[in-house]
């Protein structure tokens, strides 16, 4: 890539695993923010981003403008007696 992509130096946003003291909902919001950064990237439609994703055995996180993890499950509230 000839110029730095908007994700440069912000990879913590794109990581698939939960950070310490981070709720599942916060993790999902963080990854949605990463997705928005990725979608606005002028390099998104270049082949180099796609090549990077394809070189990873099991891509997780935000890659090529897509979130590669399932969204958080809604917690079921226990009915009070």
C-alpha cells in the first residue's frame, strides 16, 4: 500500500477477542466502529486488503469492511417470583 490506511495504529479496535473489563456489548460496538473506519477507507477496494484477509488461516475481527465474529447474544432475564 502506498499510503497508511485509516486502521494503521488502531488495530486494537479490529481485534476479535474481548479486552479486559469489556462487556460483550462494548466489544460489539468497538468492532462496529472498526467496521465504519474500514468502510470509509480509500484502500478498501484494493486487492491488498483482501490478500491480507486471505492469508490468515481463520480470519476473525474486522476484515475488508466485514465483522467476522457473531454478534453478542441477548441475556435472558430471570423472571422474579
